[in-house]
């Protein structure tokens, strides 16, 4: 039996889905959002205390317009809600001068005229004294980088979406859907039993579940991966040693990221791809942090921080990876279904801009920022 009909149904209300619900409702669309877990759950990629925000983007200059639009969106959300969401710290992309991070960041800055500074090893010692780095590294410094609180950001988007008229329902799982002349008929399961919802358009922002449900045969391989990060509490006597810009670093262990002491939580340390643990079934809860996870994070802290105490707290999250580790933003089924996913461990910062793009696609309009580089065509997939 059909439960209701709506203009837009959003499947998945994590960081991107919640932002999309907010922007769609603000634009006057009738919006329903469904999330299989409770609000602000920790089974995906949008929970926790901190995510890096940055404008200079070593992965590709194609991300820079999206980052700039996102910065405008975060600041607008702060003004509209009175919440503090983004703390500016400045940011460093560092490594060997010919390595991917430094050369990629410089390329993005030059192509998009991003104000930036080049720091040699001596400048790093002077301006980031809390870091203990190899002698052969250099860095690109960009002043607009900072730290987002993902739980606070997503919660703010949820509250603002509801205030704008969105109907958001939690503990309701999307089982399947069918596209027909009436729209998209979505089959759901929840605490009140099975139901059907007919939507003119469907937006899918289900994170790690993107490649395991109805879209399995329509997309390239989408691979969730277990990630673990850790925090070091304040080390007595460390002083300014726990205060430095947010860091993405190309070091001997791989892509290391560090965040300064923030909001009383201590220094955050992580390694991109961590233990390279693919998730076979995203519905199975991740294994809690282990001694092996702690050893990886402790070694990074001890090697690259001047003041390093024991890793006191760890959390798991998930990266959801496309084959090339770039985003997936596109439509299928003649535009009836809009996909946003594969954000590969670095997508949260873009939530306001991605939301605007997804809403534009669902309305058949050109997005405010070009998302064509993130389409399915690059994988040879017909839409």
C-alpha cells in the first residue's frame, strides 16, 4: 500500500543527504528523507568530532570550485542557524617537492588563483613547531583551511531541513525501488512495517551502501573500507606544540593526516587507507578499534609530533571508494534517480555544494558548480 507521495525522496541522511534535504526544502520542493539508522549514527562516514576543510586540492583542480562553493555554504548555514561549524586553522599539504601532495596542491592553486604560501623545511620548523618532519619535505600553506565538526554540521542540517518543511524519517530502510511512468516507487521497511512511497525523483546518498543495494548493477564497483583515527590528549608542557595547521602529508607510511588540538579533544592522527580493510557487507558493524590500529596511529604520532603522548581514544568510520577514488555525482533512469556517493574519505567538507548540485540535477537544472568530472561517463557506464 502506498504510504505517501512526494516530489523528492532522499535515501540516506548522513552528511550529504541531510544537507541535500535542507537545500531541497529551502527551494520549495516537497521533501521526504529516509535513514536506516537513528539520526547522527556512527555506522557511516559523517559522525565524530572533526573533518578537514581545505580549498587547495591536490587530488584535482576540479574540486576547487566545489570547495569554494562549500565554504560559502558553511558560512551561510552558520549565519542562518547561529551555530559555529567551521574553525579556520590554515592548512598544509606537505611532502617531497615533486610528490603528489605538494605538486598537486600547487597546480590547483595556480589554476584557480588561490592565495597560498610555499614553506620550505626551515619555514615549517618556525611556523609549525609542533611537527617533527623529515628534512626533505616542503609544503603548500593555504589560510582558509580548517576543521568542521561533522556531527554538529549534520545535526544542524537535519534541524534546518525540518524547519524548512522536510519530512525526515529515521530507522526506515529502503529495500528496493522501481522506476515507472508515475515516478519512482520506493519499497521501505521500518518499525511500523513495510510501506511504499512514490516520488517524482529519488536522490541516493547511502554512503557505504551505495553499491550493495538496488544500484549494484548500475554502478562501477563501490568499495567501502574500514578506517580508524585516534586522538592524543593534551600533553603536559606541550604548549604551542599541539597547535599547528591541519595537515595532509605524503610521508613514508603513505598519506598521513593530522589535526591540531581542537575543542578540548587533543591532536587527531590518521593514515589514509589505514590497514586497507575492505568491508564485504556494510550492514555488519565494523570491528571496534584494536591494538593493531593503535600501533599504527601511535607510531605516526611518535614520529611526526614533537609532543607525543599515548593515543587515548580511537574511532572507526568508513571510506566509500570509487575505482579512481573520485566522487560520483550523476543521474540514471532518464534523470529520475540522482546519485551522490563514492566520496572516498574526503567528501564531507563539500556537503553544502554537493547538496546544491544534487538538487539542481533532480530539478533538471545545471548545477551551480560543474560536476561533470564526477559523472558515470568516465567509467563507461550508460545513464
